[in-house]
């Protein structure tokens, strides 16, 4: 991965965590929660995280991510 790609991801990740949108793409949700895209898609497929499908696009509500985190708090 190039340095510029890493910098863009770092900037995006810090921006998402600082001021998260109400509805997020899969990639934005990954940055918000701090997990890989593969893991997030696995959680979606298992039904652990609720989502909205608009055509081929998947949107995840911030409230659903927060609820998932609360349910899995140890």
C-alpha cells in the first residue's frame, strides 16, 4: 500500500471518528468501529449488524453500530 493511500485512510478514519455521519458506507463503518472490511461484512452476513440495502449499496446506521458495540461490551 502506498504512503498516500495510508495517509488518506488515516485522515478519513480520524474524521469519521471525530464527526461520524448518521448513515455510513461499509468502509466508513469500518473506520468508525475500527475493524476490517472483511470482519464487518462477516458480521453483516451473520445478522449481528443491521443494515440498509439501496440497490447494490449497503448503508449502516450509526445507531446500529453503537447498539452492536453496547451488546458486545464485556
